[in-house]
């Protein structure tokens, strides 16, 4: 199964994973067949990441799936098909680009890098590139703009199906074109794929030569910028030779004599060590013309000189240009003349002046009418003149005068610009002028060191005096050229701006109001220094954080942000941290501002210290901005670099910010270091309450690295001491994080936490007898057991969020790295908080994942570590109440007291009228899970709000709403039955028992819900019961005595039917965006409500469920679907039923005893007999769980097997009959079991004498005796 994609860069062959992602492969193949992808642009290319395409509009915001093209807009998207074993391990993976979970259409991406773990289990992988990896390399190298769009369009020209295993739907025929559409190019702001540069029409050799020339020029400019060349157009002289492999005894005079026979030698220099003066065995020889230089090159190469065969080549050195550049600048007169003549400042072109030329040239210049240095005549005169003796000041003055005459002859007499005269007295010139010696130039062997120093001193003094402009009396006059007017103006402006910035910064602390800050920004914002703007942002944060501060004027913060962004190019790391923290404190949530600030700070991430990095990350997370993945990866690398010395408080902030951004570090070693650092901080008590909550918040959103119970217990103990520092909403978030990590707090901890949360109830306080009108307390965890006439109540979120990777123990290499970072090797090996106990951590993570996550998420502030003040506690928001109810449903060690739940009920009643859909669903699920059913006004308000929100709910919200409603109805039914049983017992009782005894009996075997709740409260209090508890129980008993049945009737008449009808109207969501589990739970609720959807709707739903089976539908979801179809009386096509049973067979061992019974009952009701292989596996699972089945489940299972005409063996019948005899069956169920055993072959075994009078016959006889009893004697009839 493959597709050929012809692109602008070449051809790609994509192999498809039709087994793991059938829906995505079918969508891709059919879109290719209708030529939907022809002419589609690669609109997003990110280097070493992905190349995205598939949108005909080319914007990245369009595209429809083939189902949307065939069936309309409601089927535009299809669900994810994520297979854990498929990873983005190598380049060429092909996946669906979705706008969110279950929002896949036509856009897809191809990975351009390896090991892209951030994409794993987030997108549907449906293929890989098997041919055309060179095309991917070309895509990866394509130039793009800042948004990732190629500067030259890259398109999919054509698609060819090599193999298509899927049949074409009938509606597809209308979409298939008669021929492939021709390519259409829209000439916009991008170069099209057919664009070719005009110069490419020239011959290839000419184009290549031009490219080489341009590249050489570019490299020269780069060398000039980094200081390796004096100027970009500098070229080595053409009249100079490079001589190497010289004998150390060879001198400059020797080389000058040897090379002098080819022409006039203008310079000759052997390079020597600047400390010792020893020859380095190479040098430079300069001629007065190129012919002589070329002749010497051809004749002297490989010639023996002083027993050494020397090597001669044309010089590539520009050292002489550097000397001229430093002496006279790029445009100096003498330097330019020397450069044009090919000579150095001493008459030659070498980097060092020889004894014959470099010293004689100035002496010759002292004579009247001397030729200018650097010319051929000057070089000849220098060569023929004797060496002068530098010593008397008169000679120095004469040399300075001669130098002045030379400069006057070659200088521009009309040079503009002011000159500054500097007088240096001759007597003190040498003492005041700093002359840095660079080594002896003419060091020779055998010359005393003092003479060498004197020669160097005279040479430097000569250069100093020659550089004087003129001599006046006993003074040397130096005229310094000032800077250009433009440069001087820029310097003056910079100095004035710095002075003004210091003055503005001094005025900022005096700003005391928003009006003053606005006026300051209006007057000085454009010209303010970046430091002043940073201080201004800090002042704005101080004004915003003042107690009772007024909000800033409209438009002030955006203008301040614009001014900060304008100066961000001058920011250092500290400025970015200060600005981010200040604008967060001001409450600026403009995404454009934070985007530009993050982009400006990207190049400074590597310079941020750990506290600064924490500040920036927390600011970005607090305002809800998530930077690009590459930016966050840089922050991770910077954090890992400084983690060993980081403050634990900053570590908590970084983990919280990454959790808010949805980022999980790849390195397990990093997380283990974090756990060790924070565990030490737990023991030392260094972390505050908000910091502990942030740490738990961050780790809870990294399920791959779930800590073990020991680390979580240490965090909980430390948090218990800091609960008074936490605001109620922070306590809710901490409780959510602990439960999401699979940790159950102790009863004392939970009681203290709930007490702190109660301060966030707007109507907190103990309730009175009217509290029973809002909540009905049940004695046991409710899950209605379905049967032939029951209603399906699946486990709470049985297939919710997938569990993260089970944490594994650290390996030897990881332990070695930890031991290097920490002193205690035993601590590193144990990882007292790491993943040492993998089984326990995996079980905890699986338990947390089994219950999913709450749909509503509380707002978690990122600022402020101080303790929360009691007088500043705002009431909990609706989202936080929803999360709190979800957490209550997960707690297993504490049932909240009556007064607390009454206050919670009143707060829910106050806020549920405006709560969003996810909050309503979480509240219903949480309350039912805590065995406290909303009744009365609270039930009416919650269900009325749910009815309003059903048209806007998504697939998962609809599913969880249906689960909550089914559990609510089951709880009300159980309460009504318990009330009826309690009433009948009271009628038969001769006299009432004392109040405590009666309450205890009600809690164990019936009675009102309020009485049972009072009994449990007294039990938890050790037998002590306050007067108000007893009064509340009595009132609740009176209200509940006739209320449970009434509330059940009201629920069925007023809410259940209306909600079920509203749910069925969401057919588009149910059919096209629901998973198998979601579809099954919705259909189960609809079936229990008594509605009858159309046969077309049910057939389409079953077909969609079967299409999703390869993606891994859970077995309980298949059982629920079969049960719903049986209740609705709809039998699908046999082929669909066979597919469902095949998927169910693989997970029969995962089903509970009740689910096994439901599966058999559903198939029997649908009149579908499974095959022998399926029945064999089913009976094996029934035999292993028969002893755990309650009476109704066992009855349903045996009845179904009898209808299937199964043929079990004697051992199976013995085990089933024994389980039935011990189950305490009612008379009616016993009759069904006896009949079923007879149908399954019991009579044949007895007649055959297999076991006369044995255990099997005895069990069946006991059941028959139970059936024969009179009706009045049957228990539970």
C-alpha cells in the first residue's frame, strides 16, 4: 500500500500503515485518488523538524477530509489513530497535522529530523517515506522566511496510487476527475517553482566563475569584519617572492646578493623570532617590477643555498598592507603610494625592513631634493646611500624636517577640517611618549644584546621623529586629524542620550500614579534609554501590585510594551528577566507582545542565570503564552547546565512553567536530579507552600517521570506544614496534582486540606436540616449492576487518558552520572524519589490514568510565594469547584463531613447556573463517585444547565455526561429501594431500638441515606456525636423517607428523557468524532432512556465503531456497545457483529464478572450465537470468575450459555453449580439456573452415571429444593 508523490524537488514514495491507522490511510488514499493534493504547497518547512502540506488554500488553515467532501461539513474531521509503538524515530515519518485531538482533515507532515519525541503519541502516524530521502534533504535545505514558508514555492505536482486496498465509497465517484488538473501558478509575493534566475542562461563555466568570484569577495568582506584583512580589496603584491626552507645561517645580505642578479631588489627580509632573534628559515624578497620577480621564481626554485634546497613561490602575505594601514589608515597618502608601487614603508614590500633598504631610505631622504620614499627612484637612492648615525638631536630635527617636506610634496594642500596642534618638547619626548617595542628587527647572530637594544631604540626614535608634521624651535609639532563631522555628531548624540537617560532614570522612582507614568511615557518614551525603560516597567509593576491600586488606563500597558520592544535589541539577560516579570505583574496578556519579547530574548537564553531563567519562564507561563518548541528546548539546555547549583525554589518555578507549557524534558537524568534536589529541600524545610504546589503541578503534567510513593509522601508531609500559606484554589490544584500522580493522601492530610478549601466557599459554614434537600448520601460506592433489564453503568473513565510510560529504574550509566553530580552515591543509587520501585510507580500511574483527568482545569497563578491572607481569600471559581468534585471522587481514605459537603452544595447551587460544560460534567461525576447524589434544587439546576450545554459539548463531554446520568439514576434507584426495605422492616419490628442502634442498623442494612451518613460520622468520631449531627440526621431521615422515590421519578420525568433526546440530536459528533468507548456509553444512556434512534443512525454508528477497532478499542467498550444495541433491539449486519466479537475475544480476560455476564446477555438478546472458538475462550473466563459473580450476573451468564447450546465438561458444570449454590440465589434466579444447567448437559451426566450422588448432583438438588419452596419463603423475592 503505497503512494507516489511528484514534488518540485523530486519524487517521494510513501508506504502506508493500513493496519495501525486505517481511517487516516483511507482518507489519504482517496484524497490522492481525487487529485485533491495536486498543486498543494509545502506551506510550512522547519529545518530538521517537519515539512507540512495538504492544504489547497496554501495558508495552513484549510483542508477537508474525504469524509467531509462526501458527507458534508459535520464529517470534516476524523479521530486520531495513535499507536504507541509508532514513534518519530527517523526522517521520513508521515503523520496527520491536526488542529487538536480528533481534528484530522487533509493536512499532513513529513519529518525532516531524527528522534522527534515531542510528536510521539500526539499525532496520527500513517506512513513513512521509503524512497526519495534526497528529496527530503532538498526540502530541509530550502530557504524559508520567518514564518517557515519557502521563499520559492514547493508544490506537490501529482499523486499516483501504487496500491489501494480500500473499496471506493459510492459518493467518491462524483469527486474523481476525468483527468489530472493542470498545474496552476499564482504569482504572488513568492517565487514560483518554475522561476529560473536570468543569469543562469549563460554558459555553465561563466556562471561558475562568477559564483566563485562572488564567494571570494564575500569571504574577503568577512575577513575584514573579523580583523584578518585591513580591507576587503587588499591583494598580495605581484612583485614579491616567498622563500622558505632556508638555512638558519643565511642572512638578508646573502639573499639580496643571490636574487639581485634578476633585477633591482627593493626589499629583503628574513623572519626571525621576536625574542631570540633566531631565523625562522623563511623570508620575503621584493623586486621593482614583475618581470624580475617572475624570472627569479623560475630560476631560483629548488636551488641549493647554504646546503639547503630552498622553495620559492609568489608571496600571498598582506602584512605590509597591515603596516601601511596602521600607519596612515585606509586612505593615507604615503601608504597608498607605497601600495601602488608595491613597496613597503621602508621602500620595499616586505613586512620587515632590511638592513640595506629599511635604514638607508630615511638617511637618503635627509639630503636635499631626495625622491619620495616608496618610488623606484627613492628605492635606488636608499640602496646607494650610506647608513646614518642616529644620535645628536640636530640630526633628529633634520630628519623630521625632511619628513615634513616629503609629506608636503605628496599631501593635499587644500585638506579640509580643523587641526589640533600638539607640542612635545624634545627633551621629554622619549619619557612621555609610550612606544611599545615589538622585537628587534635586524637581530643578527653574534651581536651583543645591548647593541641590539640600542639599534631598536634608535629605530623607534627615528620613526617617532619622522612622524612629526613640522619642527618649531625646540618642539616637534603633531597635527591630529579630528573625526568626520558625521562620526563626531553620532558621538555627541550618544553622549547626550546617555546623560539624558541617567537623568530620566533618576526621576522614575518618584512616579506615584498611573497618570504620572502615562505622562512620563508620552514625553520621554521615544528617547528613553533602555535602562530607563526597564526601570519604568518595574515602577509600573509596583503601581499594579500596590494594595487597593486602580487599574492602569486603557492603552497604557500596550504603549509601554511597544517602547520596551523597541529597545529590546539593547537588553542584556537581566533586562529581559526584569521586563518579563514586571509586565507579568502588570497583567499584560497581549500575545503579540510576549511573542516578540520571546523572539528578542532567544539569543540571550544562553546567558540567563537560573533565577533569571525561572523568572522569564514563569512570566510566560502565567500569561498563558507558550513559546516555540526550539525556544523551550534552549531553556531546558540552559537549565540543565546550571541545575547542579540551582536553588530548589527556582527549580520548582521552572518545573511549574514547563508543566503549564506542556513540555516534558527528554532526559530522565535531569528529572532525577530535580527529584533529589527537591527531596533534600523537603527535609530542610526550604520550600514554601506555593512552591510545593508548583512542583507537584509541573510533575503531574509529566506522566513519563511519575515519582514514587516515597517522594510524594515527603512532598505531602512538607505541604501539610504549609497549608496555611496556600490559597484555597492552590490547595485544590495541589490535591489534583497528587491524585493525578496516583498518590492517595492520608485521612488527616485530606481533612486539613478540605478544611483549608472550605475557606473558599462563598457560603461556607455548617448547614441545617435543609442540607438533605441538596445532597443525598449513600452507604456504599455506587455502580449499578446491569442485567437483562438493567442499565449499563461503565466504570468511571475506564479508557480515559492513556497511562504514561511506566518509570523504569536507573541504569548503571545513569547512576554513574548521578554519582558524579552528587556527593552521596548511595542516595543517587536509591533515587529516593526516582524510579527505583518501578512496579509501584507503574501501578500508581496506571491507577491515575484509569480515572482520566478532569475536563475543567483550575487557574494556577505563577506569582507570589508569600502566605495567603485569610481576609484576601476569593471564592472558588466554577472551574475550581469542578476540579474539587473530581478530586473528591478519587479520594479513598476520607469521606467529607456533613457540614462541609452542605457548604459545597450551596456553593455549587450558587455558581452552576453559569458553569461551562466541563464543570457540570466534573461536578456530576465527582458527586456520584463520593456517594452524595445531587437532589432537589441542586439536581434541577445542574441538569438544566447540562441540557443548555449539550448542543455545544464535544464527544468526551457527552460521554462523561451520559456516565454521570446513568450513575445518578442507579444511585437514586438504590436509595429508593433502601428506603422501601427500611420502611417494611420498621412495620414488622415489635418496638423501635434506641436511636444509636437504629442508626447503626440503617447504615448496615437499609434505612434512610441521612441516617446512614450519621452512623458513619459517629463511627469516624469514635462514638462521639454532636447534637447538631443528630438533629441533622433526623431531619434528613424525615426528608428522605418519601423523597428518594420522588427524586427518582422527577429525574426520569423531567430530565432524563429531555437530556437523552438532546444527546441524540448531536449525531454528527457522536458518529464522526467519537471513539468506540464514547459511542458505546452514549448509546447505552440513550437505550436506557427509552428512546429509539433511527436504524440508519445505529447502522452508521456500528460501522464507525468497527472502522476504529484496529486502533485498539477496549473490550469493556465493545461489551457496552453490544449491550446498548440489545436494549435498542437493533441487530447489526452479521459481518459487523463478527468484527466486534473478534475484537472482544482478544480482551475477554480483561473483563469483570459483570461485563462477562453483560456480553452473554447481549448476544443472546440479539439472537446471535458465537462461534465455537469464541465460546471456548468465553467459558474459560466464566469458569475462572464464577466464584466472584453475584447472583444476577451468574444467572445471566448461565442462561446465555444455555441459549447458545454450549457443551461444557463435567468440571466446568461442577464449578458453575457450586458457585450457584453458594451465591444465595433468589427463588426466581434459582429456577433459571436449574433450567440452564439442565440444558448444558447435567441430565445427561446423571443418566450416564458420571457422578451419582456427587458434588454436582448435590448442588443442583439444593437449587431445586430452593425452587420448590413456597413464594412467601423465598428470600429477596
